[in-house]
C-alpha cells in the first residue's frame, strides 16, 4: 500500500517521536522569551554568551554597511571576499595550523570534508556516537564504514588491525554533542600513526571552550599539531555561524578542489564573517579567559548538584550535561514540565541518540548566574521526583 505523508507523520507521532519548533522572540541570552514567556535557557550552544555580545553585533553591522548583505556567489566564482581570507588566516593563527578553510556550517563541513578525503576502496573508522553530519559525510563518501564502540580505543586498535586497507580515516567528535565527554585523542593519534591513517576531529563543542585560549579539545590534550583535520564551528561558543577546517596548506588545496559543499554553495555573507572574526579575537583575550572560568564554575556546580540530587549523569566534565531518562515519552514529559516551570531544556530522543537512552540535555552558559542555576536545580529535582526519574 502506498505510504501517504499523513500516515508517515501519524506513525512518527504514535511512536512519541514527533518533533516541532519552539519560538524565541528575544535575543539568545541566558533568559529568553519562549512562546511568549520568560524562561531560563538551558539548551543553547551559545556557551560563552557571545551571540549577543556588543563587539560581535557592532562588527556585523559595520561589515554589512561596508560590504553589503551577501557574497553573491560561491567561493570559486566571485564569492571570495577580503573577509573570508582574513577569517581563514585568523583561524589558522588561533589553531596553530598551516591553513584554514571556511564552510557554510558544521553540517556542510562534515559532508564536504569526509568525501573529499576518502572514497570507494577506503575505510573510515568512526565512533558510534559521532554526530549525524559525520555519518552523512561518510555515507556520501562511499568508503567502507567501521564503527567502533564509544571512545573505546582498544576495540578501535583491534578493528584497525583487521580492516585497515587503502586510505584510512579515523573520525571522532572532540566533545560528544549528546554525552558531553571528550574523545581520547592521544590514543587516536597513536593509532593514526601506527596504521598511516588520517585523523579528523569535529570540535564543534570544544572550540572556544576547551584548551588554552579556547583552542579546543586537541589543544587541551596536547595533540593539536597531530590532528590532520580540526573542524570547528562558529555557531556555538563563538556566537556566530559557519564552520572551519584547520588543516595543512596541501589539504586545504585538496578541499578547495574536492569538497562539494564548499564548491557548490554561496559563501558566507560579510556580516557573519565579521562576527566570527570578532569572536575569534575575543576568545583569546582576558575577557575570553574570564568567560571560560565562569562557564567552568557553572558546569562544576550544575553537574555536582544534579548528581547529588540522584540523577544519572554520564561521566564527563564539559558544559554539556545530560540526565539519562531512558523512555522517550517520559523524557518529553520532563521537558514539558520544566518549561511550565520556566526552564527551557530539550528532550533528546532517537534517532538523535540510541533507543532506550533518551535524555534531557542541559547546556550551560558563562552568562548563567549562580542563583539561576541553584533555582534550576531545585525545580529539576522537584519535577524529576514527581515523574519518578529520581
Ligand atoms: C558535533 C557536531 N558537529 C557538527 C554540527 C553541525 O554544525 P552546524 O550547526 O554549524 O551545522 C553539530 C551541531 O549541530 C555538532 O554538534
């Protein structure tokens, strides 16, 4: 029987997996107006609060006034403007890499970079919990996919011994987006050398937050120079939009010629580039250090308080703090009840996470106050007890 659109939506609804958007009608600050109500925002990736920072807003306005609103074309046509090159050289300085290349989003970066690096006859070793955009990049590449258990480098070593053939790529999130833990990058570097593989790290959630001056997870773990592709995004801690690959000059040239999401898409507009430039500068100043200290203090307090209240929180140390619930339906009830209490936290269900591991994913910001978070913990505990989660 022909599957109708209506029956497909009904099926998603019946499985408790129907998704919808919520409307924010304020700036993306620690408190936002969501569906008309003031709520504490606990599910934004705007970790340092830069999305409404005056320096980024001013840079963005000035760039629109000077250069207009659009780049008008893809980079290889007439869409390479001064600001693209300035941002690339600023990212390369920041990441201590030979070169950098911009992409229009993290999703576009992963789906462009991976098929540019590997193809049919090659093998990609990918952490089971890698982000969906990495998985889509792998599917587009046509390379053979070998998934390894989450962060299990001993299993990865066995799998590489068995399957490494042709050009090989190891790819991992730096900070896992739904679990908040950090990849064992030193071990991945060791394996990359042993098997002559390339190593790519998606640092969407580490960039701006981890390591000296926010240079990311590879910097934190002392292996920045050993990672072939450090991909990061401007749309999270950096408060802007878009993504970059910090790479060698040679890899940059390959990506310019092979990454289809780079070649066949209009490039980032001036106002976005200027905001990203301001953000990359700002995270390297004492103000950036202060914001990271505030984020880290908020993270510690929130993680400890929820654990003491009896919630199940996967091991981790970053600003992404999931409470494991299990059932998708209870997770969504939890999220709805918190919203009624003035707390905006997203429930995360399959297919974003494996079945049976639905969770509430809280994300912290440097701009949350201590009393915001103390009050939130009380409300979360109250609702959690009422729903039998704790
Ligand atoms: C680990 C990871 N990689 C890539 C992306 C995609 O980045 P963007 O939102 O810039 O497309 C995200 C975020 O959504 C992410 O969490």
